C-alpha cells in the first residue's frame, strides 16, 4: 500500500528559489538544534516542490544529524481513512499497529524519532485522505518544543488553504524570474552536441514555459539538437504550450481538444479530483465547450450552465468545482486553473461520455442565437460514425462567409472529413482544413492534414489544393525554390478546376521568386496576360490581382515609369479593402513605387485586418512590410518596434523565412544605432536561414547592415569588400530589388579606400534607378555619390545640391551622413569654420536618431576643427545602448515595466532583462536613483548643447 518516495539528487542546481531554500534550511537547522517545526510548500505542477523536498532530504542526510522519512500516498486508497498515516508508520518500520486517531499521530512520531532529530517529508500531501491530513495538521501545529522533529509538506497550489492544514506556515512557489529561467535553459542545453542554444529558440522556450521549470525541462527534452541550434523547424506544440496557471491568455486550443492536434498535454500525472459525480460531469461539459480558435481561452459560462441545467446536474456542481480550485469564472468564461487538466479530463473520458457532452451542448445551442458553425461542430463531435448529411452541413457552415476564427473552421473541416466516406471528397475537406490551419498560424496541424489528404486521393484537384498549401507553408518556412516549384505546379493543376486557387498559386509563386531574387522565375510565374480584361462579373480581388500582375510585369522588365501608374492604381484600389492579402499586395505596390506614406498606411491597415480576422499567418508579413516602410522613411525606432514584434509572431506561427527578414531589418536598425554586437547577431541569424532557404533579399540586407557598421567605425576597406560583390555584376550579386539601396555605402567605402573610380559603374546604374522615383532618398544620395567622386572644384556645388534634396524629403540619418561627409571634406580643405556648422548639425541629427557610432565620428571631426565643446554628456547614460536608454527614460518618467513594454512594443521580460543591465551599468539600486541620474544627465545635456 505504501512505501518511500524516491527522492533523488537533481542533476542541476536549483534556480530562483533562494527564499524557499533559506526557509527550508532554517527549519533543518532548528531540527538539528533540537527544535521542532513545520513548513508547507505550495505550487502548481512542475514548479519544483518535489525537487525542494529532495534537496531538504539530501541536506539533512548529508549532515548525519538524524533520520529522514518520506512516506507517499497511494491515490487508489485516498478515500481510506488514515491510509496516509499508515504509510508514514510503515515507512518508519514500526512493529506495532499504526494509530488511527488524529491526536495519536504526534506521540507516535515522537516514538519513531526516539529522541534523535527526525525530518518527515510528505510530498503531495493533498493526495492523502482527509483524516490523515487532519492528523498531519494536528501534529504539525504541536511540534514546537523540545522534540527535534521537522515536518515538510508539499501541496498543489489550489489546496494551499486546506482547513486541515490551517495555521501552518506556507511558502508559494511562483514562476521563475526571466534571468533564472534563462539560466536553467542554459544549464540544460550546455554540454550537448550543440552547447549553445539558438537565441530565437531560447526565447521561445522561455516564452512557452512561462517560468515553469518542469515545462522548461519537458520542452527542451522534446527538441532535437538541430532544433535547439535553430537549424530545423520548432514543433508547433512549442508555440501552443500553456505556460502557466497564472497566464490568462493561452493559445487558441489551450492544450486541446483540437480535432487534429495530437500533441500530449504538458502534465500527465495530475492528482485525482475526489469530486462528486455531478461536478465531474460539469467539468467534462466545460472541457467539451472550449472552442477551437476562440479569442479568449475557456468555455462560454452561459452555455455550460445552460447545458448543465438541461442535463439535470446539481446546482452546486459549478460552485464545488470552483471551491476545489479546479476552474474559475471571469468575464463570462470558465477556465481551468491547472495546466493540462482540461485535456486530461476530455481525453480521459470514455468516448460515449464525450459524445454525450457534445450532444448536450448542441441541443442547447439550437436556439437560433449561436453561429451555425459551432452548433454543427458539436453535433458532428457527437456522431458515432460517417454521416454524409452532417458532414455536408458542417463543411457548408465552415465555408460560409463570416467571422468564425480560422482555427475553428480548420477543426470543423477536419471533423467533417472524418465523417465523409468518398476518398476524394474527404481529401478535399482535409486540404481545406489545412488551408484554414495555415491561416490561423498552425503550420504543424496543417502539414499533418496535407499528409492525410495526399494519401487519400491522387485526384488532380486534390493534388493542386495540397500543393498550394504546401507551397505557401514552404514560402514561410522552407527553401523558397521548392515553394516556387510547388506553387507553379499547383497553378497548373488547379487552372481547369479552381481559377481562384490557380491565381492565388501564381501570386504566391511570384512572391517566392521575389524572395529568391530570381527575376526570370518571377516573370515565368507571372504567366501570360489574360486574353481579355476582367469581365463585368469580376470581383474586386480579380481586378486588383490583374492590375498587380500587369504592373509588376513592367517592374520586372525595367519599365518602372510605365509601372508607376499601375502600381498607384493598385494602392488606391487596395487600401480601401478589408481583406489582409489584398491590403498586403497594395502595401507591396506602395513600397515598390516609393510611396512610403501610403506603404505605412496600407500595411498598418493590413496588420489590423489580419488581427481582427484571426489570420495570424499574415501578422508577421504585415509587420515586415510596415518595418520596411518605416526603415526607408528613416524612422528607425518604429521600424525596430515592428520588426521585434514581427520576429516574435513569426516564431509563434512557424515562419522562419519571415523571421529571417525581421532579423535583417533589426540588423539594419542596429547598424544605425551603433549596436555592433546586435548587428552581428541579427545578421548571423538572418544568414542562418537565408543561406539554406535561398532568401536573397534577407542575405543582401544583412551584408549591407554589416558594411554600415564597418563604415561607422572607420573600417572602409572591410565595408567595400562586403558590398562589392553585392552591388556589382557577378554570381554573388545582391537581390535585384534592394542591391541599389547599398550603392551609396559602397561608393563612400570605395572613396575612403582610394578606389573611387571602381565605383563609377555602380553610380551610373544607381542614377538610372534613382530617376525612376522608387526611393525618395535616392536623388540626394546620388548627388552625394557624385560629390565623393567629383573634382575638388565641383564638390561644393554637388554637396549643396545633396543637402537641398535631403531638405525636400526629410530623414535625419541620411541628411546627417551627407553633412558629415561634407564637413570632413571642408576640414581637409582647411575650411574649419565652415565645417563646424555642418558637423554640429550632423552631431545633433545623429544623436536625435540614436546613431551613436556616427555621432562619435562627428564629435571627432569637430574636435579636429578646434571645437571646444564636443565631449559626450556625463552621467553614465552614454554607456547604454539606444534600447536601454529608451527604457531608462521611460522608467525615469514613472512608467512600470508593463507600461514600458506596451509603449516600446516589447515583452515585459525583455524590459526586465534590459532594466537589470541598466542598473548594473549605471551603478544604481532603485528606480528613484535611476530617475535622478537621468534627470541630471538630461539637464546637463540641455545646458551644454552648442
């Protein structure tokens, strides 16, 4: 019946539990010194209560001060009175009959101790029967005194207020703080085949675990070395993990029951509930009522209560479930408190009971007030086998226009496929379910559904539908050449059966060719123009797609002037849409034509539309285009905020290719701000995906970012060596759409290495490109390039033209670079008085946009002209990175970490991490000290500005 719990030595040190370890050691020292005492550790599953008991037992044994008893409960006998007390007595090896009265336990344990120190560790004491818990509490409250007995208990978090254990000191184990969780991840991943876990993977593990140490262990154990190193896709369950009982916004499926998600729940060893049958039935209704794709996790409380009333469940059942700490109600929803419990309840119930629960929910939903999809889904889940009419009704409800989340539609179509006998029809429904799963940001389930569809039918339409979704998935996370081929094949297969699907496949094939930087493949994907213009019955999407195709055909053939009108028409037509894909194409058109204001506006609308429609797959793409627009407009802080959010959402939706694009953007932003380590890290992260997946655009931007760092640090030869292959003809030539953006940096680097003549060919090509109006900054940059390569008597006029053009379009960073170069030229021409004004203006502009390294160049040049006041502001703020400085200023204004996170589009954990570093760098110990230091520094800067 009972035995000893195995308390083994943990392989790793304990993180983030200093308070609990101190309290335990205090208890143990008291027992060693002859004083009794008790302590209760309360935590949710996985938070380390068993580990702490093991630590206590090991510490007490190692001191050789006395004996350790570790009785365990047998859940199968949890209703037998005093079964827990019997286990304690048997663990002590006593020859006589165990006591069966609460008050008899204390003298019995004193007898076991025999006058020597004794530590009793009771793990999961909430599993003991009520009589045994009462006896434990009675004994624990009377341990004070000359008897050296320590009682250390652990209980589940929701049983911490057990009245039988009242008045005992309780220590709660909260989620690990971010630095402690990060240290645990590093410890677990150290010493393997890939000792350094990839930065993005590490962040996703920390996000998914939510400070739960056991979940950190489980998530890492499930990852292969290649996944840990960032060289293989992460499993979808990592993004759907329910991190913590304190997290009120888990993933749409909340761990199950997804009809197509076979991932195991985080915890499989949950304790018995010991609840009345009515309460258990109520909890099964709650588990069944959770909606796939619901915006808020949990079940509709009104629906569950009405279903419970219809079933004749006792009215006290909901209250009993809440009182037991299993569920809680808030904002009209019912949620489970313990991770994995909902899935365990649902999957552990017999199929007949699950079907009955869904049948009951469907009957309550037949009131005309509920969306048909949800009602039909519960009806289908109650079915006992294939049912053609029910499958057709469910498919129709899933395909109907409306606001149902795509994850819910995917679940409905998957269930409809299970109810369908004909293989072709079943496969088409699985392919449709995969399409919706992809749109919901669930690539893992989407791939599983595609595999099932492919195995069920070889029909051309099925193959086309499968290849379309497969190509779209590969476009987001895979070699883009493979995506291009799959999408071209999909267009050919779907053309006779599904013209809309064929058009979508061609547009996606164009996007794949763009990412590859393959102009010929892009033109091939465009296909031949239609024989006639869209007819009178053509939809807005048809017209927009054809206008986009025609305009991009001109772009790819080098006719930007002819393409301009068509692209502007696409922008005008698309910006009034409310469908994310149409808005995204309009946003691309605005970027290509160089209308950055429209690009910011349209892509922001696309982002809002994707979020509103639950199309999570489009959120990282919208953030990418929005970040590009802000970056090209010179608004680097906004670009960084969008790219950081895009990086997180790309990870959560399994889109490594888009994550690489965001890394490239962040590298460019960091190259402006002078964060050399960040540039190197982001450029390397972009390259790790760009190289194997063929992402020419991300690779080009990463090289440009590294070259800008070289230029900012005065390493012109290195910058020229990086950019030469990118901007010149040859096999390593950069992406056709972005290589021209790097030409001004290459010209500058070539000039300072004494090889300016070698850059003249690139300047001629840049001039032709600038004349087409694709980039507002290009005319000013062209004049700057000409000034760098001109004769001395021409330079003044060309720099003046460049500055005048900068004034027309704005942009602090590019304008300041021209001022810096002009100031350098004037100083070397022995005209220091004229140089100072330009260099001061450059310094102010660089500081305003956070370009620290470039500001350092401007200060050095000012000092060389004899300028007296060129020192950096005192006070230590110069030690901070731009990101740290922004956070420090927000905190100095009185903002909390969460408020700073919202303001800067960061996670609270990121803010906490940076703030710790700020405190360490500045040598402050409180937010008040930080506020005073920032105020002094800002005041000094204001008074000393030239």
